[in-house]
C-alpha cells in the first residue's frame, strides 16, 4: 500500500507520514530503493544519516554524526539477497560502524578505543525509580528447538540485585544449564 498523506511543518522541521486507512494493521512503510542493477558484496542499498551541517564550530561538528546503512553481504542473485544492517556513530570523527546485525542474526559490537582498559561493552541497564532487593537486573537465554520442534532453554544466565542499599550494593548471579531436560543451577 502506498502512503496516502505526507505533510511537512511550515518551518520544514518535521515530516509526518500517515496511512489514513483505519483498519487494524494499517501502518506507513518507508522503502529506500537503489537503482543499481548489479548488487555486489559491500554495496550500500540505502542509508539514513544524521548530521548538523550548519553547526557554527565546523570541522568535526559538521561531519555525519550517526547513521544506519543496509549493506550487501555478497553478490545478489536469484537466490541471494543477504544484507547486514550497519549502525554507525561518531566521536570526533565521521560516523563509522560500531555495531552490525548480519543477515544470519549475528550481532557484532566494535570498539575503536585504543586504551588498554577500553573495549566493546554490552550493557544491560535496569532503569527503575524504585529498585528492590532481589529484583532481576537482566538475563541472557540460549534457546533452540528440540527434536519435537519446540523452543527450549538450554542455558540461562540471570543477575539479581541482592541489596540495593546505596553503599552496600550486592549482586547474585546464577547459571542454569539443562541436562537431561532438567535445569540445574550453577552459582
């Protein structure tokens, strides 16, 4: 379905796309299409970039600060359109890839920091205004289908806030491994 209404504010700040259909499931779709007739490995199919080109301080401030690109993972064919999403951010540089999601679902986090204490960080942050002792901070589950085709947990890691008192913060964590169909906790 095509978008039936696009409006912009008088000051040119906002573009709003609205699907005026009222049925359940109605939603606008933005499609970026390339005119390239021969997609090869690492071709960019489309990008959304964020920039402040009129920033008065110039230099780094006017470079592309962030972006998302769809990049081919190989030559396209009648049976292949493998594409990754590249997430880019900048820090005193033109935005460069810091995270990517492959067509196979693999997430890669990249750090350009050169210091000995620097590296990629995968951060879980529970943002609660009323944390309580034993609240779950986060979990990672490794799941797959079993021989019956049902999704099953095979390994879990959970972290809980044992004590949330300022200055006395404590954590507990537990690994749960499934052996012979039964979860066994490893602390």
